[in-house]
């Protein structure tokens, strides 16, 4: 695991966009899986601004969906696909045929998960995973406890995720209870795993990620086991001690 420290959220977002642009410059059709949530939004906006200035071309990326709420349709603006479309696919002008959604059309959601994981593997795995850090150390919706080899699957949201997502749903009782998530196995196999962490509110879970026990109770702690992981954090998240 490597770490890059930035003065603030704006610098972190620029740094993440630059790192992505460099990787995309080297391999314009790379396989990327991207988090939604608040942390990476400005990074994606920076990347789109770079594309408008002709500094990077993201139109040939292969984009994989990271996670989804189980019973929320893709055309619902609150769906994670809808969020990814607004924040990443549309600004970067990525055509539909280069996007691999988590197909949830089948009555058997686990079969969909297995098929999606098989597709990711058949296409060579993720070159880059852009992830945010959950308040409980979840990566995507790999809620604690999640082992390093946890597969792509249906996961009930943890209490902490329900509380932290309540703001998007108008109250905790409206948060969908089930998600589907790319597994820890796929994420930890990414050729580059970028974990973006911003703000004081993430300080304690970032400390546990980087310096606590490596444990399924903090799924993000597994990123320490691979040299292919890169933590991009601002000073507010990192605090004084690290
Ligand atoms: C979103 C996702 C989540 C978030 C995490 C951090 O697709 O998979 O794991 O990345 O909950 O969310 P923010 O960035 O809103 O703090």
C-alpha cells in the first residue's frame, strides 16, 4: 500500500484526476470500476474538465458498475447506476456499449452477480478500482464482516450504511435494505486500487484501515496486503498521527 497526502479536498480531487488521466493516457481502453458517493465527485468533475481541455480522452474506457441497490431500477435517479451516469459516464461521454452494469433483471440476483463477476474476469479484471471508504470500512457494499475473498453478491446494508445514506433517501426508513456489490475478491485483484478518503469524519476509520488489525471487521484493512493499492487522502482525513 502506498499513500499520497493532499492539503485539502480540492487538491486530493486534482491529484486523483491527474493519476487517472495518466493511467488512461497509457491505456485508453482500460477497465475501470468507479464508486459513487460524495468523495470522488470532484475528482470525476476534474477529469471531465481535463477532457474538455483536450488533456485526456476517457471515451474509450470500459466502465464497470461497482454496486447497486437491489430493488431500485436503473432509471430511478437515486439508483447508483443513475448516479454513475450523471457524475462519470455523461460528463466523460462514455458510450453505453462500453458500460457494464450490474444486470439485475434476472429473478435470481445471485446468478446475476456470478455472471457479472465472470464477465469482469473474462475481460481481464479491473485495471483501476476507484473506491471510497465507508464509515465502517466497507469497500463498495462489502459490509463488515467481509473476508478478502468475499465474492460479488447480495449484501444487506449495515446499520451504519443505512444511517450514512439516509440523507439521500429522505430518512433512514426509506433506504433500500439490500445491495449487490462487486466482491472483495475482484476489488483486491485490481491492478491499481485507488482509495479516496477526505474529511475529518473519515479519520478514525482511515486510521483503522491503515494501522489497525487486518480483519474482516474492517474490510478496507485488506488493502494493506497489496502493493497495488494507493490511498489518496487529504490532511483532514489523515490527521496528525499518520
Ligand atoms: C459507493 C460505494 C460506497 C462509498 C462509501 C463512501 O458506490 O460503493 O462504498 O464509496 O460509502 O461514501 P462517501 O464518499 O459518500 O463518503
